[in-house]
């Protein structure tokens, strides 16, 4: 009797599994390899599924394709018809002419059960994060990262990752930003560097939610302008607009960014340091004061965080202490004599210009990365987190175009004028205004990304998903108008130095 019952159980399990395999599970759970069930695939890239819109989405990178003929794959036990064109599985199918922003009907029939979906195409790359875990702010959770590039000549890239929320106050927004690290295996100890978009291989990356920025571009464009001001010397973050899915839910528009860290900067010297100014520190990060001594065993100090060397290897605040001491406490003669050995003045001239160009009110003290590559090198700096810029504060409210941003370091440089700092600053402004910082170039740089974003229907998806009211036509006009006013104001300011 026990043998008969056992055999019956096996038959029942086999029957249930067979039935399961003969039904398309659209909102599937990840399998052991953190993969979702196949629905429809073009050229070895999944059409990503959104369970709320009952829709599929695929990236083509161009406005339209004549006689789109991808290699198609779907589940063996299904029949699929797109816009009345029956598809042949595991074969090249000509779907005719396709265009982004148009909606195509999809009928999937399995064992007589018909499901109706829609299919749309986008010009933007698409990222999908698949995880059975609830993503939180540390520790990282295991997931699978996949990116479908918009060019058919670029195969999809997929990898295990560790992922968590990132950001401070931004974590209270409904739309979250993410940080992720590539893994070789499902083991969190298998961190590895991989490349995206043909950029330098890195372990750590960012998916920026852009939630408070009505243009969805301020960070990206600021990084591009900073890099263009001095491509040989400025350390800058590369960024690309993407669409993001988490499992079977479209999350809207994101910016996939490099992360500015020791790996990005190739820091390896025993005396190299990297500090990240994360808060105002009651004026410490703007050099208003210096506490009596630097901590010996703590990786946070007066609004800065030590990111390199790794705190569990060594705490080294001495280089920053010496810089702060020079700025805050030393005499005018000592400051003027020694400042060139402490900072790369040319980069700080550019940063002062950049800070005031974009009017980044949150970046005169915090949101700055300070780097000293070795004991003999001076500090250089690079910006990050620039969503409060180009005429908007971090919360999206309007800012005026007639405020000069500074801190006590820049105040002393301007007042004491070591090595003709003011004259060099004025000359540098005039040189940049003839090229990178011309009004026409800035408008062109913004215009390229506004155009890329505006081609897609992604902002309609974004507004519906998050209840936002992003209008990029209005925001583009606002940015262009504010920038013209800002440049006119700064022309007068720098000419009077």
C-alpha cells in the first residue's frame, strides 16, 4: 500500500509539473540562478515584462527599423502573434516596420488559454534587477543584473550582483536609488570588476533615481561639463540614461553612473587618501573651524568619511588635518607660502568656476571628494551628487541666478591672492567662456540628452509610476533661460576680480 501511494504521489507531482510547464507564468519568481521565466526574446535579449501594465518592452536604440527581423524565441508550448503576424519559435521572423513609442498587440495562446499583452520599443538601454529578496539600505542583497544595450551589435550583459539602497535623505523618496557590486558567483566574497557601456571595468556602480530633479539630467550634465573643462586632469563620473525593471515591475527612468572611489582613481600608494565630505559638519567641511585633533580610530570626522585606505586597514586623517590647519589657523604669510603644496590650485580654480556656474548650493562644503594620490602630491577634488544645480535646489525649488558660492578656503585664496590666484581665475573663466562654457555649448550638451530622453515615452511611464509631473519641454526652457542669466551675472563677477 505504501509503495502504491508513493507511486501515486510521483505521478501526481509529474502531472502538476507538466501542467505548470504548459502554462506561461508571466509574473514568475526567480529560479535558483535568479532568472525569470522566458516570455519573449529577440536576438537573445528578453523583452522585459511589467505586470502592472501587462506589457513587454525592448530596446532598439533608434527611432524606427524597417523590416525588423530578429531571431525569436519563446516557450515551446505557446503560440505568439504580434500585430496579426504569427511568430515561428527559434527562428528569424520579419515583424515589418517598427517604431519607438508605438504600441503593438501581443497574443499568447497556451493550451487554448489566450493572454493579451502589449509590446513597445524604446531608444534607451534597459536594465533589469532580478532578486527574491527585499532590497534594503545595507547589507547588500543577492540579485542578477542584466542590461539590454540598445544596439543589436552589443550583446546583453548579465551578472550576479550585490545590491542595496543608496543615498541619505533620498531614501525617504518612494523611488529609490541603488548601489550595486558585480560578483563572479552567488558568493558575496567573489566581488569582481566588469565593464558597462565600454567604460573602464569596475566593481561598484550606481543606479540614480533622479527623483527630485525635474529635468532628470542635472547630475549627468554636470558630470559631462566638469569632464569637458579639462579632460586630461579632471576626474569625472560617466553616466548614461537607462530604463530600470526590478523583477517584473518597470521603475521608470534612471541614470547608470560610475562610482568615484579608490578603484576608479587607481589608488594604491600606501600614503594615498580619499575623503568624502558627506555633511556640513557645522561648518567644518567649509573650513570654518578645526577641532583640536583628528581621531585615531574612527573613519568619520567633522562631516568627512575616510574611504581610502579602507578603515579596517588604517585610519589616516593626518593629511586632511594638515590642510584644515593651514586654512583655518595659519597666518596669511604661511597660507600663501604653503597652499600650493597642499592643493592642486589649477583644479581648485576650475572647481570654483564649476561650482558657481552650476550654482550647486549643496557642493561648497559637502558632496565633494578629496583625493591625495601619494604623500608628495597635493589634494585634488571632484564633485558628486549635483541634483541641486542649474537653477534648482536639491528639493526641486527655484534658485536665483545671482548668488556666489564659496567657502573659507576660496575666501582666503581670493583675499590673499597667492601667486596671482584672482588673475588666474579670471583668465581661466574667459578661456572657458570661449568654448566649453559658452552658452551655445551648454545648451547643446543639455539638448542632446533632452532629445534622447524626449524621443522615448519613458517620462509618461515615469509620471504614471511615481505620480510625478515631469515636463521636459518646460524644464529645458527653464534651464536654458536660467543659464543665460547665470552666465551674464558671472561674466560681470569675474571681470571685476
